[in-house]
């Protein structure tokens, strides 16, 4: 029962009833007051869950290494932590984490001048000692000092094994070179794996040389090593790929090379031109009883149907054979030995590829995983994933809280790569959902599941868009992480130095009015500026890789001094300052009266009102559109300019641009579009080096070019 309209309290209390409420109390028996409107209930839907793998955030930036070292990084689980084993030019880098967010570098000691070193694997022994197996490169060429105690080294003709040991939980490491692992003769030894057993350690590697074969070594303490046995396949040559144990069973993945012809090359011993591999699986309880599994006893073991190695005369043929006999990688997942077959094309993959059906390629693929459970190899096939034929898809097993997952990538650009992990969906299946955005990196070099999050390591060169990059060019190694979250992505709070990669700035506070905003040193790579007004903004020193804008965007008068603005899309940038900015591969729709002193515009497309704005800036490989003046003649002199692979054009909907002179200009694969060349003396230039576009263009003889649309002024 509810009593309404009474003030309550003593007679001196304030009267809170309405002016006509005297004797107006209403008693109801159902708790509702018929004089009031019906109550309403508002239900707020919970924020939508964003699963792991869909939203990524930049993590720790670790170190620099050589850009050619992208195959020398991996995550391992040992001693209750996750370890990232990496290279730092000719040395190694080891990081430890227990949560995936904070990574602590270990002291790995100095590098050896003139040599290289990279870690292949790590394990914790029964006494708690950590041991890592590494490859030491010797007889290396192209040694360049980096000034920080490291060196860039080129190809190393020799390789040998080294072991790194730690007795303080990985804080510090020392290196030994066991005599038992020394290369025989002029061969090399290339270690691949190390495992812990109840009696110590076992390591696997390959002797690369005239007698190409696998070897296994054992040690009770990681310090003293013995050659246990040589392992050979059915063909004359074989390589160890990986050694795995679950504590009771030992598995060796080996590759036979039935058509190989070992020889010495620039990087040392190689298998020759016909490197087709026949994967095999050995199983046992120790190194002594490891034996190859027969065809039919393991889902990935099959006969190699090559009767004549002469068929392997082309890369296409070798690739076709490799696709039908894929290799495999493995790890222990939830205490179970697990092997992942390299992606193999399905019939649906081939059909989608033939039809160029990109939508079908998203789900036409299949991945195959096999696990050793109670002595039997159980096969799991995961359907509905991306095609094995769509791009380069190195696949890596990951342990998702005891269930197998697969880390792959899909599309990649110059500086961004899209993760495409295949993760357990919680209902006994797997899902490969498209992420919200890519992550920054020329390559994703390794991935792992750490503390409920997916962590990926990327390698990014200083300028991913550079046409020519030295092998010694450094690449930065950084980490990205994805974990389950909910709701929309938080908006970017714009400020100097802010990191808002892949941000949608249309959701930022204050949008679209960002005039005069200070974004000095900000990282806005691949951000969407929308129609923001950034007139007079300060982007000096900012990273703007791949940023885009919409039709009404303005950066008029903005300061881009020293900005890394490769592959950006900027609308109006009238009067902007691009001094020392890198604009390679970018498009600027109106840069009239802008300043470009010291800027890089290789492969950029710029629209401006005068070539004088580009004085002193190399024009080779640039695309320049010159706007007509408000009044006066529409003409330009190209005398003395290097126009190699350059394009000079008038707007497609405007008048024809008159070229006054090409005297002394360097012409090589040069394009001129919508131009009048009647002022040019054809005897002073090589017309064969000019492509003249558009039917309104005029050649030196006053006639339109022949063979349009890519026309020529060379008359037949």
C-alpha cells in the first residue's frame, strides 16, 4: 500500500503538497498512483564483446636489428615465463615476460666481432638451468660497425653450434661452444632445437655439407655434450627441422631431400636448385630408439612421388611439389605434442584462385593439426579459413590456454600487416575473424599467447617505401598485443607525442575543428583524418604513414617539417611547410604555395601551382600536376631537370600546359600529359624517351601524339 500526498512529520513541518491538495490523499491497493503517468523502464544493452585477435594495441619497442634477420625471432615457454628470442644485428637479444605487457631484457654478453649469432630454441633443465641452442655464423662478409658494440654482417659461409646457459633464471647468460657439436671437415652445423628430459638436455641440428644429415646430441647439464647419433632419411640427404617432447615421447621432424645436390655458395652450403622437401616424422622414447613413422601411421606422412628429379627444372614445379608434400611445425600444447601442417591448397582454394573470387578465398581453406594422445595421432581439420594460395601465409602454432591455435597473416602493405589468427571459439571449434585494423610492421616475425593475450612481434624498416633498401638497413623490433575487450575503440585524445595509430579522428573530441592543434612528434600512422580542419596544425616530426583524409580536409598552412608522411592522402594543403618531410608515395591534392625544401617526393603525386616550389627537390619518379594560373600564360620550362620516370601533367579538366623548354633535361621513361610541345625543337631531345598522353596534347610538329592513350611523338 502506498500513501501519496501526505507531508508526514509534525504539524510544524513544511507543507509540501500542491495548492489544491488539501484532503486530496489517494489510497491505492496495488502500489500505483493513478494520478501519475505509467513508469518506464530503460534497459541499456551491455557493450559488445571484442574477442582476442580483433583489436590490437602497440606495446613495447625492443631494439633494432638487420632487416634481413626476420626469420630469427621466436617465442618460447620455459621456467614459468614467456621468452622472446631475437637478434640484435650480429648478436642476440633475450626478453622475459610473465604477463605479455612488460618485457625485461637479459644480459647476453658482448657480440663476437665479424661473426653472427642467433638463438634457435630454449629449454629449462631438470635442475632449473636454462639452456639455449644457437647458430654461430663464421667467415662472414660485409661487416659494418653500428657504433653500439654490434655489427651488421652479410652472408656467413660457415655455421657452427653454440649453447647459451643461465643459472639465474635467465637474467644473465654465458656462451659455450661444445666440441661434440663442432662441424666435421669443411661442413657446417646448423642447430634447430633443444628439449629438456629427466636426465638433462637433447639438441637437434643438421650437418650441412657433402654428407648432409641430421644429428642429435645430449647433455646431463647443458655444459658437457655428447654426439648421440646421426639421423638419415630414405634419400641421401636430410635436415633436422624440429625436436619436441611431452616428457615421455620424443618426436623429430625431418626433411628428406631426394633431388638435392649440395654445393658451396655465397651463404655457405646449400642444397642446390632442386630443394624439394619430403617431410618425415620420427618418434621414440629416447634418441636411441627414434624411428620413422610409416605411411598410414601419421596423417602427415606420405610417400614422395618423384621418380625423375629432372621435372624440377623450374621454381613453379618445385613449388607445386612442395604444396602437395607440405612441411610441418610443432610444439607442446596443453602437455600434448601437436603438429601443424603447412597450409595446403584445397580444391576450393584452386577454384577460387582460378575465378579470382576474393570473397570465396576468405573461407575456402583448410588447416590440419594432429596431436599425439595416448599413443595415437588424432587429426583435426579446420575448415572455413582463408585460402592457402592467397599470398604468403606462414602459419605458426600457438598454445591458447591448452588448445591449439594458429597465427597467420593475410594482406600486407609496405608498412602494415594484417593478423589473421585462427583461435578456439569456446564451443569446440575455431574462428578466423577479420581484425578491426592491421598492425604496423613490414613483417610479423613471431607470435605467442601470453596471459590471455595474443602477442605479435613485428619488424619495421626505417623507410618501408624506399625503392632501394640496403641489406644493412636497420629494422625495429616491436610488440603488439590483442586481448578481449568490449565496446567501441576509445577515441584518440590528440596531443603532442600521442600514439594513435589506425585511429579514426572523426571520433576524437573537438572534431572537426583542430585548427592550430599541436601534434609535434605524434604517431598518427594509418589514421583517418576525415574532414578535419587542421589549418595551421603542427605535424613537425610526426609519423603519418598511410594516413587518409576526406574531401573537405584542410591542412592549409600546416607545419609538416621533418614529418614521416609516406603514402599519406592529403586534400588541401595550401601554403603548408613540407621542409625535410618524406612524402614518398603520397598524394597531396592541392599544395599550392607550399614549401618543399629538402623534402623527398619520390613516387609522390603532388598538385601545385608552380614548379618553383620544388626548386632543388629531385623530381625523378614524382608525379606533378601543375594548376593553371588565375590569369596569364599557362606555361612551364623543364630545362635542366632530371625527369627520369617522372610525370608532368595539366589537370584533366583544364587547359593544355605549354612546355617552353626541355633543353638539358634528363628524359628517361618520362611522361607528359595534356601538354603543348610545339615550342620544343625535336632535334634537341630524344622523343623516344617521352610518353605523351591525352588527345589534346600537341607534339613538336603540331599534331597530336600517335598510339594513344600512351602516346608518342615519334612518327612512324
